[in-house]
C-alpha cells in the first residue's frame, strides 16, 4: 500500500455531540473554500504577469503553455510536429476515453468546415485541479463535476461560459461478502449508515471498511456530503479501523477497493473502463439514475476559459458540444464493450446510462 494511503478517525456523532458535526460541516466548508480560493488566487497570480505569453506562441495572449498534456488527439489528421490548439482538462472521462473521442471528432469536424488541421490535448485533473489549470490559463476548457466550484470560476471571471455536457452516474460498490449487509432496497443514506454501524464492530470476522478518495475530487465531496447527511464525520478523528483515506484518481481508487475488499463510491465510466480483475471482485449495490434529483447523479459541465490559445476554436467547441450532431452524438455513441458509459445532457433524447444493469 502506498505511503500516501492511510487510515483516519471514525466515531459516532452521539459520542461527541454537536462538536463532531460542526467539524464535519467545517470540513465541507473548507473543501469548498479551498476550491474557490485556488481559483481566485491562481487567477490573481496569472494576472500579475507571472503567466506571460509563451515566447514560442506570441499570439497566445496571456496563456501558460508550460503544462504538458497526458494525451494528444489528431482525429484522422497527421502532423509532422505538435500543434495543440485546444486544451481540455478532466479526470474520469479522460481515463474512460470520452475526452479522446470528443477530441478526435471535433478535430475532424472543424477540418471539414475549413479550419486548418490542429490537435486537442487532454490534461489530467480532478475538478479542483482542472479549475486551477483554468485560472492559470493552462487549459482552455474544463469538464468538471461540482456546481459550486463551477459557479465560483464563472463569478471570478476565470470562466466565461458553462454548459451541461453529459451525465455520469455515481455507483456505490463493495465486496461480494457484503459485511455491512447492504440490501437491494437500501438508499445510499441507508448504506452509509450501515457502513458506520458495521465499521464500528472492529472485532468482526469480516470487517467493514470504506475507501475514501480524500482528494477534494467531486467523488470525495459527494461521499462527504452523504456522511454529513447521516450525521457522521469519520475524517474528524485521529484513527479508524474502517475509514480508509486513499487519494488517487478513479481507476486506481476502485482497483484498490476491489483488492482490499472495501466499499467505495465510484462512477459508471470508471467501472466500465476497469479491467475484469477489478469488476469481478466487486458488486454494484446502488447506482444513479438520470433523475436530476438523484443524490448519486454526477452532472458534467463544460467551462470555457476567458483566455484561450485560440478563441475561435474554443468557442466553436462549446457550440459543437451542445449540438445533437456534434458532442452530444459522441456522448450518445460512446461505449465500452458494447455498453453505454454516459447519458446525454438533459434536453437530448439519447438512451439512458443510469441504473445498475451493466
């Protein structure tokens, strides 16, 4: 196990009365403030001249080209040298391959419209990291999963436009042995209550453990919201035998949960992008629907930076992403092993990717 992975405190709210609950709310507030502060502070930093235009790209108008993409997409075009003109930040949908599918399709679409061939770069980052890249002008587009953080980026002027990109779905998974006795009829609040109760039984032959992303990602914020909703703050204590802090990206986190026999919150795209050695070792207990009121729905929003490498391309991507024959068609057709990974944004009539039938 990585040195970064560790165990940290858990205890019932009733043991410490309102003080522990206050700590829990404080943690959520601090997480939100961290995201806001990161966006605002890096925006100010960018505007003071520390992120001057790259000397290799004198027309970039204040962007920072120091960040290297984790992958580059060409569409059906060929290039003798790098020519990234659109930079997209995202975490899970990049790991699943959707960002690549969008990037390739957009390149070919724009070339068909008469634009000179260009490349799209994918920059790996969770919601917090992606919004930080936006503030530093290191990416042009961010696809993120936290409305409060997205609003902060828009209100600060870092981002100038947002649209609903697609619907991902959180999935609550755990070991086949099911030590917490999660039932098919349980809600996600019921399931988390059972984990807390069973986790406290540290002498059990089949102990219950929960793996937390603990990294300020949208998944980590969601799991924290659920714990708070049932009056629990397992991160507020010095030690726990059942609350496992594992700050990794989605694919790595669900693989660790499968290996260790722990419950965790992940998402449909991550599961469908995971190898059978992972998915065969876990059970899907509760899965989100497409209902906007579903606590486990994971909406993805596309944010446009105020300063981009190529304003025309970046704005065209936003328009194309919101088109039935553009980005929404890519979402509707994107599958892993024949299974749909994501649902289109509300208002489009594609098939639903909600539920546990996958």
